[in-house]
C-alpha cells in the first residue's frame, strides 16, 4: 500500500485509511500534478500539500464526504461521481449547474454547505458553484 497512486484513482476509502501527499520523483517518472503517496511511503511528508478527505455539512444537518485538493477545490463524491464546488477560471456550463442541483435535490442536501478538510482543517462555505471571472473576481452561482 505504499506505492504512488494516480490522483484520479484515489478513493474515499483510501482517504479514510491514510494521509496522502502529492509526490514528485523525476527519476521514477512521478509528477506531483498526477501522483500522491500514502503515509506508509518512506517519502511521505506532512509538510507538503496533501490530498485530503473532506466532510460536507449541509444546512439541514446531512453530512457527506469528498475530497479537498490541498489548494482550493472541494469536491463532493458519491456513487463514483464528483461534484465540485470550485471551477477555477472556467465558468460552469448550465448542464454542470443542473447536474449539481439534481444531485443535491435527490439526496436532500440543502445549501449552504460547509466543507472541512480532515488534516489541514481548511474550511470553506458554499451556497453554489464558484469560479473566477475574467476580471479576477470570485463569482458564486446559486443552486
């Protein structure tokens, strides 16, 4: 269990079982933008950015799990699907907003939601999907 893993292959179960940090090793061909290692790996460091388990607490008391990327993105994970509350510099398309809305409704998750990373304790509150517009402003699209 101490081999590097592609970020996209890390499961909630992996995040519940171990801490994971981003991993760069040019000699072995591992890129920190693509790979993480568990706390059982000899190169693991709690002093680097970690891929973390996140807990989402909704306004109606429901709780769900997801992923925090160690920088700015919280993603709710359910049924092998991810629903991100942060889109960076890309404005979410209407289909993304509708998909998130349908998912929240079908699970009776009421916004706002507070997302908290397990290890860093980074917390962010969302009332919708956020992105950065062309003027550098953070915009939140209500759901």
